[in-house]
C-alpha cells in the first residue's frame, strides 16, 4: 500500500475520531436535539464528504430529520412501508422504484432490537467500504440513542410533573369533602366516595347553616381529571359563599348556574341536588338540577323521588325553568343521594344496575332498621356482586342522612 493511500486512511480515521469526540462532548454537555442533528449533518457532509443523505427517525411516526444533496426534498416525504422493517444494510436496487431510488444504500440504526432510524446514503465512495459503513452506523447510533435518552428523560419529567399535578388535584378534591359528618341520635349523615380514577368529578357536602338548618348536596361535573377537580373546587367555594349570603335555594342555584356557564363557557355542565332541612319547622326545601333523583323515605308517605328543580347547571342562562320542591311535616326520615356512577354500573352481560334495583333495596323491610353506614356498605357489596369481573366506569358517590 502506498504512502499516499496510508496517509489518506489515517486522515479519514482522524476525522472519524474527532467527529466521535465532538459528538460525545456535545452529548455530555446536554445540547438540544437540533444541535446534535446539525453536528451529524456537518460531520457527514463536510468532514467525510458524503454528498447525498436522508436520515429518517421514528418518533411517534417516521420523520426525516436530516436531508442534503438529493434531487428532491425528503423532509416532508412519507417513509414507504417497505423500509420500516429493515434490520440489516440493504441496497436500494433491491427495492421497487421509488423517490428513494436516488440513494444507493440504507443503513438501519437499532437499539435493543428496535429500529430507531434509517440512514439513506448515495453518491459517494466513502460509504462503499465496510469500515465507512460501520462508522456511519456507529455515529448514527450514538446520535439517535442519545436523542432517545433525551426523549425518555423528558417523558419521565412530564410523567413526574403530571403525577404531581394529579396529587395536588386529588388533595384539592379531598379538601372539598367535609372533614367530619354529624352522627347523633337526632342526625346522622353518612358519605361514601369511590373514585373511578385518581381524580373524579363528583362532589358532596354537608353544611350547617344555623342551629336549626343544614344543607345537604351532591353534584357531578361532566368530564374527569384536573379540570373537573378545579371546577368543583370553584363550585364548592361559590356555593359556600352564596349560602352565607342567603338561604334561598332559588337564588343560590341561579347564581351557581351563571358562574358555571361563565367559567366553563358552555363546554362543561354540572348536575346538582341540594336540600335544606329545618329541624324546628320540620320542612325540607330542595332543588334538583338534572341530577339523579334522591330517595326520600319516611313512615307517613313511604318512598318518593325528589325530582323538582331545573335542568343541568352551566348549559344556558337564564335557566329555562326553576322549581323548588317543598315538603312539610317531615319529622323522621331517611334521605339517600347518589351520582349516576351507581345506577349506571354495568355487569358482564351489558346490563345497568339501574334505578329499579336501588328502589327494591330500600323497599325491603329490614332496610328500615339499618343505620346509614350499613346501607352504604350493603349497596357497595351489591354493586360489586352485580358488576362481576367488569370494572367501574365512573365515580360513585353516596351521601345520605337520617333525621330522628
């Protein structure tokens, strides 16, 4: 071998080593992905005199990240399916005629048996040698794996940020629920909340107004996750502020409807049931805004559904109609409120649990002597048995009270 050819090989190896050193230093310095692609472009185009190249990288889809020297632009070109399964170096002449036929060779870049990128090379002698191909593959592999690691690190950061957001939103939602519920011979309030996900869109509350009156409510926002939790947080704050200003349920509901519509811009709505019981007057005033009708049981009138009210909150302003339910001479009773996750639980045959099964439970004679916690537990057990191997598809919330 002549001295000139040896010198040429030495210079090429020196360029290759310098290129690898530059790339490694750039990776260690945590430079952006775009800069790594620029180094890759410059190294192959200027240092190694590659004249024609297209680098396709698999993100969620295949995209061309580096392209130079070609007769047409490959940056917006879709990668044909025939190349996606390549695992070894291939000659383009082995494939059907495509725009990619202007290249000579395609090199796969793989990591852990997964093809991450494809390097299309043409019109230069350097890639014809085995050593030249190995270097291009090595350089491509270093670049692509480094970028994959960046993606993975970014994804982990995003997942951690999301986990933190979910944790905060879950805490926010927990703060919505009353910390302590009354349990006395005169008044017993019980609540159960079974979230379908980390964060749900249900809300319940018990709010004492004065020594004789209290409000009981349950609500369900359309949608789930962080937006639903934040919306319910705002809803609870508005409700409690309004209740300090007036005990009039009509005024409260009208104001809540306006605020939900303003905040959600008509993209979300809330079903809502609220009632105020006056212990001294023995009266119950309630409004049902598109919510599942609660079940009221008392010895004089038996069982009835509380349906008077209006449509869902946040759909339109003003509300098309608004009626108050008013029940007098109500001394000893049980009130059971819930969200649609209960009645819409589906079994393996595709049947809903439904209202009839719930009503049947409350018709049973022994239900009348059970405390509210036992009633909640019974219903949860019955739901579990009913759904079988099916999962729950929505949050399930129950809040009930026994008076007298």
